[in-house]
C-alpha cells in the first residue's frame, strides 16, 4: 500500500539521455511499449521470465545525441553520493502507464524498459490495496502537482522492494501532462537520513568547535561552539580565512598547520596553542586537522576540531612546574651535598635561584657561620654582623654591583623586614615600592639600586639551623616578570631549609677543623732552628678531608758537635687520635735524639716503644719515619728509615761554600735508596744506617707520601717529579719549597704534606778544629794534655787550660784503660770549645757515684760538674765522648 510521508531525496541515477516531450516522443515510447513477449505479473501471480532475445533484440534505444553533464565538464562521477542512493526515474502518462523506464529503475526492480513501457505501473503491485493507493496517488499528483510516500513494488525476481517514491506533474510543450516518478530504496534513504542526522547532531550539538574549510582554506561551515570560542559569529566565518577571522599572531600559527595538512594529507592531532585575544573561553586550545577527500579521491579541503584544554593545560603545567621545582631541589641538594664551605654553599644557593626562580638573589649569613663560631643564643638586632656571601643576577651593571656585592656587610633597622625575619624566622613577601623601602633601612643604596633595576617583588626567607636563624635568602623579580606568589614563598622556604642544614654542617666543620688543626700545630715544631752548617726550609700543608687531619710531622733537632738531626714521619690514619699519636711519637724521637744515638739504633728504640705510643690497647702503632744526622765538620750524612719514602739529594755541579740565604744553583739529583726497614710498629726487618759524604751546598729533601703519591701513578713518578723540580736553580731555598708545592699532583689523595729541605754546608765560619790520634798507652794521657795546652794557647783561650786538661786526662785515661786501639782527640773552637775523645770500644761510659773511701770512679762526675754539657755517641764501631766548655767572657755576656 502507499504510505504518505515526507522524505528528502538527493541526487539522481545515471540514466541514458533522451527526450520525453512531444508527439514523436510519445509515438516512440508507445511503439517501444507495444505488444511484448514479457508481461508484467498479474495480480496474485508470479512474473514470467523474459526471453534472452528480447533484452538483446533490436528494440529502439533511448536517443544518445545529447551529452551528459559529466561529459560537458570532462569529469567522472564515480564514487559520489549517487553510488550510495540510486534514484530510479520513470515516466507515466495520466492513465498510469509507463512511458519511460530508466536503467536505474531497471537496476532497482529488475524489469527492463522494453517489458514495462506501455504497461500500467500498478501491474508491479501484488496487493490490491496498494493498487488502490497508487491510483489515488496518481490522481492526487494530477490534481495537486505532486505526491510523495512509501510503497512496495514487485521485483522481477520475486521479492518485494520497499521504495520511497516521489510523483511530480510535468507538462510538455504541447500541453500534454506526464507524471515523473522518482524511486529510491527506502533502506538506503533512511541510512542517509540517519547519517545526516548524526552529522547535524555532531556538528551543531558537539561540545567541540568544528570547522570545515575548502582548498583555499576559507571557512565553509563552523558550528556554534567554535563561533563562541572564537568570539566571532558563525556567519562571519563563512567565506573568510583564519587570518581574516582571528588576530594575526594566533592566526599565523594556525594557518601554518592548516597549510601543512592540506599539502601533505598528514593529520595533525592535539596541538596545543594559546587562545586568540578575541576568545571568550579558556586560555589554551587543542587543535586537530585532517584533509577531506571525496570517494573519487578529490581533495575538498580540511576539517578541524578545536577543544578548550585550559584546565588540562594548567594541570599539566602545574605538574610540570612541580617537577621542575623538585628537580631544582634535587640538583641543589646534590651540588651542596659534599660542600663544607659556607661561602661556596651560599653562592650555590644564589646561583640555583637565578634565573629559574628569581632575577636577582642574595644569600646573607651571620659572620659566625663563616668563621665556625658558636651560634648566638640571644635574638638578633641591628648590631648582628651579616655578610652577603652568595650573589647571582641575570644581568650586569653598576646597580647590580651596588645591590649584590659579594662579601659586603649588610646592615638593617630593627623594625625592617630583614630585622623581623631575623627575629621571628617568618618569611615575608614584599610587593611595591613602599614595602621594598622598608626592607633594610631608609636610604639604603641597595634598595635604591633595586628600584632602579625595576624590582617589584621580593622574598625575604630565613636560613635556619637548629631552630636558629643563621642568615637570609633574598630573592627579587623585576621588569615584566610575574610577582612572587604563595607557592613561590613555600618553595623558597624549602630551598632555604635545605641550605640551612648544609650551612650549619659547614659551620661545625670549620669549628672542628680549626680545633684539629690547632691541636696538630701545637704538636709540630713551634720554632725550627737554623743550626750551624745548615739552612732549613719547611712547609706543612694540612689535608683537604675536613677534620680528618693527618699524622704527618717533621723536626729539626740540634745535636752536640754542631750536628743536626732531620726527621720526617707519618702516622698511618687520620683524625685527632692520629695527630695525638704523632705528638707522642715526635716527643719520643726528640728524647732519644738527645741521647745522641745512631739513626738505626734510635729507630729500633722507637719501635720498641710502639705499644706504649699506640692510640689504644686494641690499635697497634703503624708509622713511617726517616731519620738523618748531618755533621758539618766532616760533611757526612748518616741516615736510616722505617718504611718511609726515600729522600732526594741534589748535589751542585760545582761544589763551593754555601751562603745562608743565598740562591740555589741547582744541580744533579738522585733518590737515596736506603735499606727500607719495616714501619714502626711492624718489626721483622732490622733498621740499617747508611753514611755518605756530601758535597758542600747539596740540598736534602725529606717529605711524606702526600706530596708524591697519587691515585693512578706509581711512587717513582712523584719522586722523579720532585727530583726534577729541585734540580732547577731558585733565588732561595724558600722559593724551592714553594715550587715543590706548586707541582703537587692534582689527583692526589687529600692527605697531609710535610716537606723539609736542608742545604748542607760547613761549620760556623771562622771555626777552628784540630785533632790527634794517640796510641792506647799510658803515655797518651800526658801527651794529650800537652797537645791540648798548646792548642788552647795558640787560640788565645789559655784561661780554659786547667779545666780542659783535667777533663781530657780523665777521659783519655778511661779510653787507655778499656781500649786496645788508637784513641782520637779533637778540639773545635766556635761559639764554644768542643772536645771529643773517641775510641773503638762501643760501650758508652757510665757515671758512678763513688764513695768517700773509693780511689776511682770520679772522672765522669768531674766532667759533669765542670763541663757546660757532655755526652757520648756511637760512631762507627766505637764511641765518642764529648764535652763543651764555655769561652771566657760568654758567661758575663749571658748574664
């Protein structure tokens, strides 16, 4: 049956061209529609099959002379909307007979035109009710000029086809009426209608802004959402480009994207841009563009969607902002984690804030923090000493120098922002010129410089440690940069708190290091003598490992007979206990040196004291040492070492008198390979002394391993470097010391360095020496007295004759009594008279306390009472007993 309803149809089927008006046309149509061999189905019956000869026979075709639209345009319409919805065309006369049956109708219902032309259209309907409705529809079309509705037609193969029909009244040039029937399969029409409805819903009701642009990038359609987002009415978009619709700056970025998509066909998805100034919603947009093509592949333009992503952008920006802040905190923490210098920490703090947080930054600390003093227990006032130790700025200039000068002393009024933050520990945010002027004190040049730089927002944040404010972090923003907010203030407090802990650690480090160095320096020689025949220079460089000072030491010990002991040692380990052990070890060496023991014997005695000198009952002493004795009278150097690095000796090319304070001529150096010996406290290896005669003017270098050892190089490399440095000429021995330190390996361990240089010369200028060798016979006593008396007379010190003769006779008598080899007697006149008696017996003499009835045993007691000083030392296989006698007039001068 026919069902009247309104249907929108678009397009037309592809039909063979022909004329439908005029009598000739009617005759041809009727002729084609004459008696045919294939009849439409009768009501209630099935349609018989058409013979093949009818479809292929000589039936008169439609005229072919008129060109179609596609041929006129030179285009093909394949892939268009007509392929989705086929519109069949039929022409009826007023009686309802088929005059024209298009190929599209043949395709839709399967009936060829040669079968239907001349037959009634109602013959395609099986249901009688539909036949009646068809007749009524034809009558209505003739009466009103048109009709539309749904109906069902019989397909040639049997099934019913539901179609959407349109009937229009046409009149040809002769006034003859015809009915034009347009048929389309209702299912496909409904699908198109549904798609259009979806399109309308998406386009007009979407929360996204949608735009369609042609190949010239002009808007052809925009929905209301996009019009509202752009702040421009929809009708003002159509026919205009983006550049003609939006402000230039926003349009330029969008146009570049549109051209790229149109040219390449590659879609652009989710590009975030700032909203144009005319926009009424949001601050950021997400844009997506893709190219539009029809079914034939022709480019029609581009389509785009726009979404307000301001909240998303701000959320992402907030997360990214927090991530950057966290990264800044982590970076700052890693940069100051191993710093123990308050000034460097303050500079790192200021540098971390600029430019990511502020334009200008200053880190201001209490003077006590830099010097390692105790923190004040009272509140801060205007007398509190503050130093600006860290500065950073994003520009240079005179005003910046005034506002941020490193090391400048900072003053403030008690009621100023600085004063309040120091007293309360509560940070402050200053905005505007009035609040900025109250930062320190009225008329402060720093404030005026800040105003000249355009500073408009300032954060004053306390640096705290142990609940005490130890300084201020001052951050400033200038120019067009947005002022500080509460989030910036909270982050600055976190940054300052991290810095405060490190600054307090640096303060404690300075204090403890100062205490450790003070202890160490008190244990080292306070005054280094310049003995006869020697010129000594030394340097001591504490290690760079904080309070972990080392146990390195050196010493210069005068010995009898103008001889000098040179000592350098190193206690293994670091810290105050190592320094204390070093002090005990140095004291033991000095005490044993006073006994005038040979170097190897002295080291053996020190080793025997190792348990008593150790840091504790559970910790063994482990130390290295080199001990050298120089005798300027004989130019002999005697040395022994206990596991220490070997000395370096540089001999001049032309030996000559060595003038104290004069230049070093340089020379040829060598490393003195001494018997190693075990470190003190280890044992198992005997100590051995080596004696050698050195040219006058030679330089002896003793040092600890911190000077020549490094992580990645052998000890020989460091010793070779030391030797090459000392082989060069220098203005003085002090300059040589500095040159050695300047060449220290940069990658060395942070250990202490002790360096002792000694220029070896002769005895005191003008000193006179005479000596004799006497047989071990009783006559040697009288002969020695005669020789001594003659020498003293020749030297014009005859006043000493009686005492010296008495003492010499006692000592020579002891040697004659116990020795069986020649006896040596030597007199040296310099600042004092030195008398030395040598014999081959190694056992030193022992002083006895003789009773009143004893006839002997009083010789050494006489020596002790009458001599200025006396003693005995081992020399070679024997010994030397010596005493000193003060010259006439010296006692009066001393008084």
